[in-house]
């Protein structure tokens, strides 16, 4: 474990060279894969990599590299500060996934908020980014303070902060305090108002890491809390499942009336996270594994959709679906990328999203057969808004009427394919994920 921490610390001087930093993050990912496969990471009670955190740490590293790759236009705007924020964010995410100590987990969980806020406030587009970052800050903090009190109470009762050694507690207030912070982070329907605002106002790199990894912190936290207070999850899970399934259907309908591409992708994230919450709360092995696969798949898929929306925004100076029409005549080669990613968003084979969705649907129907109705509606609407976004942006009449043509850069195609390849090829060996 120490070798990874030392590597992260020694990467700090590379902040003055963007490509050296990218290469070192790739090397870090390869080292992590090789070391973990040979069981060279010695487990400890404070920092440990197990089957739950392994893929999420890898996802954090991979998306940090892709964040830098997606943002070459910050060269004039304080590039070193931007790279510093990416590094801080990556380190806080890796440590929060590694932490076995609840207080340490809480500190890193909260510290990931600061670089995200600075990225949104510093490199966002419109002046409304200030309001968006306030929403993000206060929603997260308001839900996290009860969690801190619950952790301190559990420490008093159990006399330890190590997750595996805590005594199972039956207090409803402790349960709500521990769970609400993660449900707001994911976010659950009715606590999701901060997410579309933050996504729309964030720069491309902010949207990528927000959709890719920061929402997964909530799911990871819920999986960890199940080991501490399983009986309370079993007792009150029905409430969160019904709320998330109803929310998934309602948000899917809301996606159909969005005109801003980023807003639509952000709302689709909320709908997918509703299914993830439902799968985790069934307390079922299939539900847990399905939710985990869907978190990884959604992290890659949603991040790449934000990249595509940004590529259109750079050419057309607008994110409106009404203006971004007929892109097939303008950027024909990028239309294939749009098709692949919209297909992944609606869980087409062979994406990992499909494996996750099959397991979650099985788990929820075995929990209660009535949930089949909401699941069917949610899956159908998911296909509807994905096809709606693809067909409206790529087909139709190009709005200016001019015979212009713009192929994408090699960097942009590489960026999308580096999302698409892991998303579709992991399904051949799902056992490495969990």
C-alpha cells in the first residue's frame, strides 16, 4: 500500500507537464492492476484494497487521466492549478475507497468536495456556476453532518472505528444519519436538485469526474454500511426501493422534455442511480453485484456522453438540441461515436450496463414481483430518451444551411474510444470486477 502512496506523492512535480502527468497516471493504473493480481498489496486495518474498492479505484485513476485528456484548452487558463485540482481529487477518491477506518473514510469523502467545487467555480461556463456550486456544497454538507455524529456514536458504542469490528446497532437515527449522506450523494430522487445544476455549469472535466466517480462514492458507502448495520437495511429497505423506482420512472419522463444535452445526460444519471439504489437495498447478492457493474458501466458511459456533448458545444457554441441538429452532415465520423454511446446508455449488449441491469431486474422482481411494472417503464423510457437524443442531434436539417464540414480531432476519438473499449470488453471477464 505504501508504494502506491509514495507514487502518488512523487507525481506532484509533474504538475508542470500535462503529458508527463497523463503518462504517469497510466503507469500507476498498470502497476495497480499487476500488484493487485499478484496479491502484493498487504492488507491493513486502516488502508486496504478489497474486491469492492478495487474497480472503483481503477475507475478513479482512469477517469482522472481522461479528464486531463479532455481539457487541452485550459493551457492559457491556469493549467497548473487545474492539474493540481485533478491530482487532489484523484488522491482523495483513492484514499476514500481504500479507507477501512470510518473517520478516515469520512474525511476523504468530504475532502473530494473541495477540488470539485474549485473546478466548477474556476473553469465553469456561465455566472450561474456559483449557484450550482453552492447547491452542491450545501446539499452534501447538510446530509453529511448527521453522518459524522452517527460515526462518533458508533465509536462510543463499539470502541473502534474499524468497519469490520463495529457492533451492529439498532438505532433508527444512526441508520438515517449513515444512509442519508450517501443517498444525497448518489443522488436519490427528491434529493437530486443539485446534480443537473452542477453538471450543466461544470466544465467538461468537472462533469466527467462528477458523473464517473463522485456519484459512485454514494453507492460504495451504502455497500459498506450494509456490513455495519445490516438489520436496519433489511427492515427499512422497502422505503428506499419504492422511492428510487418511482423516481427512476419520473426522471426518465423528465429526460424526454429537456432541450439542453448536458441536462438530459445529468437527469439520465439520476434515473440510472435509482436502479442502483434499488439493487443495493434488496440485500441480495445479485442485486449487489448488478449495482456494482452498473456503477462501473454508468461511470464510463455517462462520462463519454458528456465528452460528446462538449465536442458539439465547441463547434456550435450551444448545447441546445434544437440547434445541434443534422450533425451527421457536419461531423459524420463523430456520429458513430454518438451511436455507440447512446446504445451503451440504453444498456445494449455487450456493455457491462446490460449485465448490471439483468442482475438488478432479477433481484428486484424476486424481492417483489410488482416492481416489474416500474422496471419495465424505466427500461422502456431509458431507450426512448437515448434514441431521442441521438436522432434529434444527428439527423434532421443542419440549422445554418451552410455546406460546412468538421471532422473531430484524433484526441477526441481517442477520448471516446478509451471510454467505449473498457465498457464493452469487461463483460468477457466480469469476475475481475468483483
